[in-house]
C-alpha cells in the first residue's frame, strides 16, 4: 500500500477546473467591458464632434417627406414617429403576402415532386433549382425593371373584364364600400368561423361516441362561403363597387397595388417558394414507405393515409424548416430599399436616418422590430409544431 | 358485379386461391406460375433463399404489390383493378412486417384504434376496449400510452400483431416477423404467434424459424427463383426433401 | 432425388414494359395526368419557341455599340461590351493580369484538392486555400509587394463578389468554431455571450448589418481613424457568416458520436488537443454540406452590397443599364447574364454539397 504513487494533495491553483473556468470568464468579462467602454466613449466623442443629437425626441418632430404608399393616413406634416409606423405596416403587409403566397407555391411545388407525371416532376425540379440559385436582389430587379417596367402605359392598360387593370403604374382592382346592412355580412363571416370550430368539436365528439364520420372539411367550406353569400343575398348586396376608372393619365378609385409592392412580393414568393418546396419534399421523403404500407394493410383509404399518417409525420420535419424560411423572408423584405418600396427599412433607416442623422437610435429600433417579428413567427410556428407533433388528428 | 355477389360465387372452403400468378418488376420475372390454395384455418410457413420472391408473393395477397397475370381470390373476393375490391380484401387480411412499421407519431393505443375508428367506424370507447383486450393478449397492456419509440423491438412487434388483430382479420400474413429482433425477443413474439395459431387463425408466415415451422405449420412451402419448388408437411419437407435445391437449402440453414 | 430446374424467364407482358408503356406510365397514367401533360406541352409550345428565337436565333451577337442591335432578339452586344466591367469592375486594364492570376490560383487550388491524395491535400491544398484570399488581397492592392497601388475604389464586378465571399468564410471559420464551442461550454457567462452573438447575427437582416457597418461602425472607432469601406463590409460579412456557421457546427458537434469524446478522454488528451485533433476534423466532415449551403447563401447575399454603394456585379450592371449610350432597355439581357453566372456557381456548389451528403450517408451506414 505504501508504494502507491504520490498524489499531490493540492493541485496547482490554475489546474483546478473551477478556478480555470472563473479565470476564463473574468477575462472575457474584462475584454468585453473594455470593448464596450471604448466603443461607447468613441461613439460619444464622435457624435459630439459631428453634432449628432441623441435620444428619441426626434420621433415627435415633423417628418416633412412624402411616402409612396401608406396603410394609414399619412402626409408630410406627420411626425417621424408616424413614419416608423407606416414603414412597419408596409413591412408587415409585404411579409404576410409573401408568406401566404410562398407557402402555397412551395407546397404545390414540393408535392409536385412526387407526381406520377414526369413533366410535372421535372417542372418542379426546374423551378426549385433555378430560383433558389439566383440572388434574390437580382430577381427583384428582374421583376421590377425588366418585367413590370415593360408593361403598357395607363392608357393602354391590360384589363380583365374592364374592372381589373394592369399597367406600368400598378395593378388596379375594384374595392368595396360598405353600405347600411354590411354589418350583417360581417356577422355572417364571424358566425361561419365560430360555427366551423363548433362543428369540428361536435363531429369529433360524435365520432368518438358513435363511430360515424362527418365530412367536416366540405361542410366547413360550405359554411365559410355559404353563410356570407346568404347574408349578401338577403341584405340585397349592401356594398357599392368602387371600380377603378381612367382619369387623365392615371386610374382613380378602387384598390391600387404599386409596382414596387408587386415586384417585391413576387420575388419573395418565387424565391422563398423554392426553399419551401425543398422543405416539403424533405418532409414527405422523411416518412418511410413502410408507413404507407402498414396503413394500407389495415385498410385505410389513400386520402385517410395522407391525412392521418403522412401529413402529421411530414409536418414534424417541415414546420421547423418553414419557421426559418419565414424568418428569412421577413429579413429579406428589407431589400425593398433597392426598388423604393416604402417598408420600414426604406422609410426609417433610409429617409428618416438621412434627415435626422440619429443612426444609433434608428438602427436599434429597426433591429428590435425585426427581432420581435421573428420571435412572433417562431412562437407561432412552435405552437403549430407542438400541435402537429403530438395530437392524433 | 358487386363484392357481395362475388363472395357467394366461390363455395368451397379455400380462403386463398392463387392461380397461375405471374409478376414482373419491369423486365424482371419475379413470380412464375404460382399456384396455391389455402384452407380456412391452415397455417403455412414459406421459406427459401433470399430474393426468391417470398415477400413479393405474400405482399400480392393484400395487394401491396400488383401482379400482371393470373388470378387471386381472397375469402371469395377476386382481386381486380377496383378500389372497392382491394379495400374489401385488405379488411380481411392483416399483415405484420419485418420492421414493425408502427406509426411513430401515435401512442400504442392510438396505433391500435386507428383502423377500427377510421375503417370500421367504431366508437372510440369500443375501439379502445378492443385494443386493450388485444394488448392484454400480447401481454403489454401497461404500455398503452407510450409511443412506439419507447418500446423494445419485441414489444413493438407484438403491438404490430395486436394492431392487425384489432381489425378482426380472417387471414394473417407475416413477413419475417422475427428477423429484425434480438434472440431473446424472438421467443416472446413467436409465443404470441403460436397462441394465435392454436386459436385457429389462417396464417401465412415467411420465416426461417424452423422450430416454429415444425411446431405449428400444416404445410411448408419452399420457394426459389420465383417459383414454389416444393410444398408438403413439415416432417416431409425437413426429413425427405424431393429436390436437390431444397436439400442444399436445408443443409445451409441447418449448418448454423 | 429430382433436380430442380428453374422455369425459363418469360418476357413481361407487352403492356407493362417497353417505351410505349413508359410513355403511358409517365405522361398518361390517368385522366388528370393526361390533361396535365397536354396543358404543360401546350404551355411549352407557346413559350419555348419565341424564347429560343429571342435568346438565340434573332439575337444580336456582333458589334460594339447599341446601334449594332438591329434585329429584334436579345442584344447580347450589350453584355459583350460590358463584360470586362461585369467581371473586373473598373480595375485598371493593364493590371487585369493580377485578377486573372488570382482566378488561376483559385482554380489551381480547387483542382489540387481533387487531384492530390489525402495526405498532400491536407499538407498543401487546405493551407493554400486558407491563405489564398489574403495573398489575393496583397496582389490586388499591390502597394505591399512592390506593384502599383490600386485603391479599393477600383475593385469591383463579379471578382469582388467572389473575393468578399471567400475572404469572409475563411475568417468566419475559426471564429464560428469558437462561438460554437462557447455555446456548448459549461461556463455560464461564456455560454450566454456566445448565444447572444450567434442569435444576434442570425436574427438581424443582413442589410441592417451592412448599414451598421457603413453608418455606425465609423462612430465606434476613435476620431480620425479611416477604415476602408471594403474592410468594413468584410467585417460585417464575416460576422454574419460566423453566426450561421456556428449553428452549422453546433449541429456537427451533435452528430459526432459520444463514443468519440470518451475515446479521446481515455487517451488522456487535454481539452484543446481533444477538440482540435479528434473532434474538429469529424465536425467539419459532417458539417461540410451545410457549410457549403451557408456559403451559397453568403455568396448570393454579396449582391446586397449594391445598396450601400459597393461596385459588385449587380451594381455594375445597374450602372451599365443607366449609361447614356445604352439606354435601349437591355435590362433583361443584363440581369439574365448575371443570373446565369450566379446560377452556374451556386448550382454546382449545391450539387457538390448534395454529393458529399450522399457519401456521408452511406459511410454512416457502414
Ligand atoms: N420494388 C422492386 N423493384 C425491383 N425489383 C424488386 C423489387 N422488390 C423486390 N425486387 C426483386 O425481386 C426479387 C424477390 O424479392 P423478394 O423481396 O420477394 O425476395 P425474398 O424472397 O423476400 O427475399 P428476402 O429473404 O431477402 O426477404 C429480388 O430479386 C428482388 O431484388
Ligand atoms: Mg423478404
């Protein structure tokens, strides 16, 4: 026993893992502290030398510039604070349009990869491989400068039934102005949505109790369109059409989609759609063929196999990928700046920053917005993920 | 002709009738002139070298594979290109796979009730009661609320058997149910299968478990190169092979 | 004992094999499919001939000015006349050999990595690849190695996209590896700083980072320091890339089997020996497909630099399109050309990434 090798009873201070870890972390802390100290002091000195203001008071000053498109009333006499809101809403608008359309395109193209038709398969592959390998900004320019700029002038507009018009200045389609009784129609829409939830629960309960199935999807669709339609007919169509018409060199009335928005939404849709198609393909491929065979062998019909076996399993792969694609889409929407669509970046980091010079505050606010938007997407997608991952149907 | 009418046409007790069945994968002739009749309650073990077409033939019986020539009648329903017929046949035939193929996103209980609820349109309570009954028969009722990933291979395979049984099939097909399992788990699965056989289920089982074949099989079918080379009682097959091919095969598997 | 003679193979029934069946199976297998096939064929028939006509048959290929474009097809004269600008920016003509030299070296290094055996690849190709961007910067700049100084104001075109992307990924490599290690660390402060860094650079639009680089970064340095615009861009691109790559490496760490860590521990290696010698090579190997995918993203994103006024290829194109001698509306030709150049690069990288992934897949199964 006495020949046991001598073990040092107290290892050197630096070799103790605990001490080491504390030293490393202190070093990092001091390093960062120094880094931030020098940045902040430099920045303060620089700002003073250049006479840049600080603080958020500028938000209450008059902006004095016009914005191409706004979802809320805005003119040059409004404040910088309001330019922030206008830009934010425009960003949200193009993001929502992009997310909805790219999801539709992506799912169609992703599923097309499994078509029995060779042409459809090849077309889907060609779409994905073409558009995800070309820079997004190039695609935006292509749509904006090469395609939309080549559209005819207002006088030679292309039109669909003389109510929808497309020309170099944008897309014009009819708007609806509510009249007395319109609220009944709104109520019908709300009732249809609530009704669908009730119907779903009722159908599930009935199936649990009696085993009888109910065509929830078709009845829901019927309700969603039928109820508002019924209300429209009963109330004698309580809306006035606001049809765009040519006045001078431009169209008046109706709803206008400016070419900047069209080009940006189109490019974001096509680009992100290619990535979503890949995600969908990967998700479906992740479900082994044995799953389909097992489901067939217990006698499930093909439609039910899709709904009960394939989709839930594929969604587990697809949803996390969708999450990051949606976030990229929102971040990529900042490219609006390149063609002058007035999103948050163009309006706020562009014009407002130029006029006020308050780079720190403005860049900080903008980054915070993108963080919040992306957190929201993440939160929603995680909710969706846990609901597709664990529920049975 | 409706499914019901066809059912009454055949009035002998052969539950599966395969006549001159031929199948090709592209240019490759996998099944050649297969003729096979299976009586109700008969237990058949199918063996043969790898690639001989055992799986393919078994999978034709519940139309997981289509064939190009010949005819196949299951429980009086002839297999034709018709969704209704295929569904009717699949309702009569249960299948157990080599790799279990449980649905990983559903609990064990949900795996078992899926078919009864969506195919047989049973109320949930009733389906769950049946499911629990079968889980007890395969001796794992306590796992009902776990997910497949949390079970051992042997347990998963027993769940897969119970899942098929929940549909009340007339016929059970097994495609190498024990070959993905560790030795100690093989026995627990075979025990369940033997019990099932004793209850009179019609069974077609692709397996190399010769002990099982000797114990339960009424008939052993030996396949090679896409044909049925020999079929006979287990004793005859093992002790008195008629062809050189079977003798070679037996010497190879008994060598282990 | 009977001898077993297998039945002869019969040919498959005519309606299940052969070209006619193949056509039926792939194009007309059901009523819906037939309709789809006919619709697509009709679409292709209306789109492809005019497209081919415009692109090739009635396109204008020769000439030096816009007036040479007399036929109504594409005016490739525009692209040809500006091609030097597209690739080299406004780098002085007599010094273009420097860029060509860099391109040749790049091709050489890539070729060497394919041709040499594994040993030499590790000894030569990889170090050469890591050094190349810096060597190229020295050559392009010139002032340090006795050549004529070319200010970064003249750097531009597609060469600049490639250079910036390559220079960024190489610095981002070690940086992101350290961040990923930090994120795995058990030291809480180091861990949270790493997470913050990674999530910041991944979560913020890259355009916002560029703006930070161009409007905020100058404020951070002591008064009077003048940091070159391209250097600022380089810093931003590197940090952006590092954020994404750190996450790729994190996935790579998770893919390395725990047995490897235990084996390394049992050899008595120190933390850094273990990490650099045993774990790093494996992490890089399993992460390679994703690293390439991230690089493709970075490469495409170098076009965003147009917005802060860097003369990369897209911004050169915009300049060419607004040049008063070329106002005939050649935007389609210009964008198409740049798109094709990018497409070739990105598509080949994505193929390489896919083939590495397949190789990894099979090697894991064995
Ligand atoms: N989907 C397919 N496409 C083409 N050939 C196939 C396909 N499936 C099976 N085959 C071929 O058909 C032949 C028979 O396959 P099968 O799976 O029925 O053999 P098996 O007797 O079950 O063999 P094992 O004991 O290995 O499971 C094999 O040669 C196989 O390569
Ligand atoms: Mg088999």
